[in-house]
């Protein structure tokens, strides 16, 4: 029995800033609808939830802009990336991730006050899934460091 190995080379074009913005717009444009449909707020819940969510989403967007900055800096230097630059980009990404988690923690008590603990936890499940979807879309378009 003879076994031969084949090598497949996959080439991924780095995402452009416009590509990333389109991906984010696709998710963001549907986000409110997905939250509304999944959560099925009562009128009083909606009145309590949406003002808190608007604040949360605004802070979330600011963090997302910083994440985008890391991605774009990586894309610009992918072919010439030094160890120092790789370390700096990684540290920046760690900080963005820490800030995103801190934001979730900061707002949980506000969502809990608006919806109760169980409904707030459900919202965080929905929000986390949406965030993961966006991250997967971005990750598939970002080549690994050569």
C-alpha cells in the first residue's frame, strides 16, 4: 500500500479597511433586530433596556474601533512584521479584549436592573454570539503571520 501526501497552499488576501467595515455593518445593521426578536421584550422591558443598550453599544463601538486599528496595523505590516511589532500588536489586542470584558462586567448590573438577572444573562448570550460571529468573519479574512 502506497500513501502519498499532497501539499495545499492557501493564499488569503488581507482584509482591507472597507472589507472590515462592510462585515461590521452587516452584523451591526441586524443586531437590533436580532436582539429584539430573540429577547421579545415586554413594553416595560424595552423602555428600560434600550437606553442602557445604546450606551453600552456606543462604548462597545469605541472598543471595536481600537480592535480595527490593531487589525489594520497588522495588515499594513504583515509582510515586514518584526518580533517587536508582533509583540506590540499582541499586547494591544490583549488590552482590547480586556476592555471588552470589563465593559460587559460594567454593564451587567445595569442590564440586570432593567431586565432581571435571568433576562440580562440571556441578553449577554445573544450579545456574545453576535460578537463571536463578527470575530469569526474577521478571522477568516486575516491571514496568519507568515
